[in-house]
C-alpha cells in the first residue's frame, strides 16, 4: 500500500487551522458557493431531482457489471479502445504506453479527480513527457507544486496576491493581482500549449451505457480543447461513472452545476462519442478510455456501496464546518471534505487515513445538500465504528466490556459511581485523562449520587 | 498490454451477489417549477434573459440587412472570420458586405484537414447550431469541425426560430441521441472561471463573447 499524507491528518490540520489567511479565503469562497447554490435551485424542484438522481445512481451501481459491458460494447462500436485497470500502476502504465507508441512529448490535461488519485501527472512528467494541467485552478496548483484543495475549485486556498507572485516567479508575468490580468496571462501561456500538444487527457463526469458516450462538464473550455485539439484523447475515469441512459442527463445536468457552483448549467458540456468520423475535419483520431477500479469494486455489497453514487459535485465540502476551517490540504488526500473522509480510507486503505472519518462534527449539513442523497454522516459514523472495532486494544476491550456490564446492573453502577467520585480528583487520574482534558474540562463529580441526595432530602 | 477486465468483473459479480433491487421507474415529469415556454416569443425572452445574465447576447432579425449591420458592428478587428459553409449558403445576402470588408475563410477551405494554428488565428467564428435551449440560454453544436467554436474570441451563431427548444427535457431525447457524429457540444455563455478568489472572469480558454441571432423570416 502506497503511503499517503492522510496518515498524518492530526499534524496537518493543526498547521492549517492557525492559518488565518487560508481560513478567510475558504470562508469567502465557500459561503459564496453556498449562496449561489441556494439561488440556483429556486427554479427547479430539488427534492424531485434528488430522488430521481438517487434512484438512477443506485440502479447504475447495482447493475454495474451489465452497464459496464453495455458501455464497453457501444464505446468500441464508436471506435474507442477500452482498458480496465485494477490498480493505479496499471492505469499509469497503459497511458504511458499509448504516449510512447505515438511519440508524444506534450500532453494537455483537463481536470480529473481520478488522474489525481492515481498520480498520473507526476508519473508522466517523471518519464520525460511534459504534462500540463490546463484548468486554471489546477494550473495554479501545478505551478506551486501543490495539490488541489477542493474537488471543483482546486486553488480555493490561494489569494490573488499569492497567485500574482507565483505567476511572476514561474512564468515571468508582471506583478499584478487583478484576476482578469492573471487569467489572460494563463490563457496566453496555455493556448500555446494546446497548439503544440500531441495528446489530451481528461476525466469523465458520466459514461452512458446505451450510447458509449463520455460526458464532460466544465466552465473554462480547456476540457473541450484537451479532448478535441490533439490526435489522441485518453479518458481516465472510475468504473462507477456509468449511468444507464442518455435521457438520464436531464436529471444530472440540472443537479451537478447547481450543487457545485450554483450555475444552472456549466459553460460547456461535451458529449463525446469516440474518434472523429470520416466527414469530420478535426477531433482525435484515437480515443482510449481507461476504467479504473482501485478499490471501488470492493465496496459493492457492503454497507458503503452508496458512496459509489457520488457525482463529485463538491457541495458537501462547501457546507462542512470542518472543511471550512482546515481546508483541503489538511486531509492529506486528493479527496478532501466529507466525501474525502469516506473515500480516502476506502480507496487508499483505512491504515492510510485512520483519522479522517473522525474529522466531522456529524452535523449532517453534507447529507442535506448531497444531490444524490448519500447519507454522508451516517456513512462516516459507520466507518468510525469499523475503525474502532478493528483497532481496539485489550484495555479498551476490557473497559468497554465492563462499561456494558455496569450499565446493565444497578448494584454495580452504584459501586462504580462511588469509585468515580472517590478518584476523580486524584492527580494520577487527571494525568491519565490528559489527552481528553487537553481540549475540555473533566467535569467535577458531586460528592453524593442523585439517589443519595434524594434519600437525604437534599433535593426537596 | 493485458487489462484487468476479468478480475474487475469477477470482483463486481462477487460484490453484487447479494440481492439488489431491479430497474428504476423513471418519472418523466419536468422538474421545472414554472410551466414550459410555449411559443417562440416566450422562449426567446427566457433564452435571452439567461444568456444576458451570463454575459452573452441574443437577437431576432427579420431582414438580412439587420444581420449584416450587426456583424459589421461587432467584428471590428482584422483577426479574420471563420464562416461555416452552411451559414454562407443560407445567409449569403447577410454576409456579402462582411465578406468584402473582412478577411474570412470558409469551412470548405479546410476540406483536407488543417493545422490548428490556422483556426486559432481567427478572431470570430460564425456557426450554425443544432438547437438552442431557452431554460438555460444554451447553444447546442453538432458540427463537423470542433475547434472554431472553442478557439475563436467571438462566437456568433445564426439560426432559425424553430431550433429554439424549451428545456433540457427536449434535448436529452432520442432525437439528439441518435443524430450521428462524434460530438454534441453544449455552450452556455462565454468561457469563464472563478478560480481566483471566486471572482468571475470570462474568456479563460474559449470565446469571451457569445452572440446568438435568430433569423425570423
Ligand atoms: S457526496 Fe454528494 S455532495 Fe459530496 S461530492 Fe459527492 S455527490 Fe456531491
């Protein structure tokens, strides 16, 4: 198992939580996203859409084998090459192979969480193939040699001044922190990359079983260029992205952008059906679709199956009080926030993220906004249960067993109450409880129990 | 290279062995709270409202002169114009002045393929569309060249009122599913980003300006 930073969550979040600038940026950005989301749902019936979306996603995941093979057949008929990868290593090796066979030296890439998950860009760059992130937010974090801190707004943690300094240092622009200026500079540099690149990589928001289409949703136009301006287009996505029908898009298109950025629809939606046709004058000549498992299939049939319904809108991050205070980097995973606290231990192993399911106040805001109706906070709770059950020490097991017995027997309860009152003030006990009392007070025990006070008439 | 298809399918079958529910009954109702836009005028108003909110513009012209004047007024640079041949055929009368005063290329000039730098050099692209959607102010493109609409600074679409459909419910149907071609592109306003402190900036990669013209005969 590859080690990921999420192992060190406890150290990471402590560093982030004291960063006032970060918290101010996050607060501004997430509150704005929450407001726009609310506004954008006024025109449609959210509950109707959510119910339909949940049903369709449940159908998709519970029929995954049928739908995947249907998708695969149609995508092949459309001229695509399909490759299934159980592990990140396999997926990376395939993409590298395609690039090498075609003498590719420059790749333009649009935003894709799965490529982050399998660490594709550092891998390809390490093999000497320049791979440029073309989404503005991703480009910023790539220049800064950082990781994205939000699923849909990767550079949400950076202020305009930090970005201006970064552009000045890395691409030689003048020091000007106007977002319009910075965006125009990025356009200039990246346009040249699009015109010189010989391969494009993208993710996919949905795969349609009945047509073999890959659907990509975006605002900037970089995904359109990454998928259309080179001879080879490689889609890297998860096996769970499949949905049954083209007509199901009427539900998801109305939910995804509203949940994510508060838009009715993103600026661009590309529904791609394989390589260019004979009568078409541009578009890729080769389209490869890499379907990554990386732990997803192991969730099927478990109580965590519904996590696979996620459409990665990012709404649960924007409303999460924990995320708003510590930001994405604290999670040490490409998937931050409530959904990240679920999928990180699931895809990367519980040992890699033992604390993430505990990084939640269980307030349920996430569940309330989730457009596909995932019971996120219940899932977090059940994951906590599993982690605690698996790692309980002998002492803990002994203590919990006795706690249970105590709660079931009144005589024993009285006796334990007496012990607690007797020893709660002892310095030794307080030292033993140090971890707990670091952040909260150990309550004072009264000198008598309720029953004793009642009997002595003190309560009258 | 051998892929992991069999392994993954075996894992899926193992996981799904437990009884899972059957097919979902779709509810075909529209999720829109207000009734659909019945006639062209109502649809156009909604379409225009949505597009204007995003920074685009929509117009109805009933004469060729109107279209011609509009294009001349908005295409002021000398970066060149890309014209779809289908547009030239239908709107030649509206384009004659433009063609005599601006450098332009037709899609048929690229019959044998082209270098993407040639298309990137155009300032404006004038295209036909498969549909427009009133609900969201969206243009639906299904053309045999993908790049002009993605690379030009200014995007013009000229179309007829019959192509303006009410909602996304009408788009995601068999008609558009089975229309052929390798791509269906939905364009909703100018290209935009809010990646820097959530401040909205248009024209990050694609067109900065989007105009839709309905020609009502
Ligand atoms: S869990 Fe729900 S709210 Fe969170 S990213 Fe996934 S779909 Fe969106």
